[in-house]
């Protein structure tokens, strides 16, 4: 029983050593890949992401049929002018009913 526990603890120590070495190798790779990244480039990337977000939101609003407040104001002005000029009349409907 003591031999089994000895080999089990040895195997656990070996696995933990392997996992720590693997984690260090991964961290070193990440560090090397991020080393050329400076603060100016990071600021530029952040600005680019921000502008992409704004463009994406505008596109989604257009696709969703939503209009900006400026466009709504323009549409309301056109409708108001049409009503004042008498261009917008009430549509006549023929009601046919069956009894």
C-alpha cells in the first residue's frame, strides 16, 4: 500500500511539473507576441474598434427600419408642408357591405 501511495504522489508531482512547464511556455509565447505592441498602437486599435462599433450600430439601425431623429424631423416637415398645401387628402374608401 505504501508503494502505491509513493508512486501515486510521484505521478501527481510529475503531472503538476509538466502542467507548470506547459503554462510557462504558453505565457512566454503570449509575452513575445505582445512585446511589439506599444501604447500608441493600442490607442489606434481602440479607436478603430470604436469607429467599427458606431458603423455597425448605424447599419443595424438602418436594417431595423429605425431612422435618426434628423430624418424623422425631415419626414415630419415634409408631411406638415404637404398638409398645409392640401396635397395630402383623405383617401376615399368604398364601403360595400353585405347583409
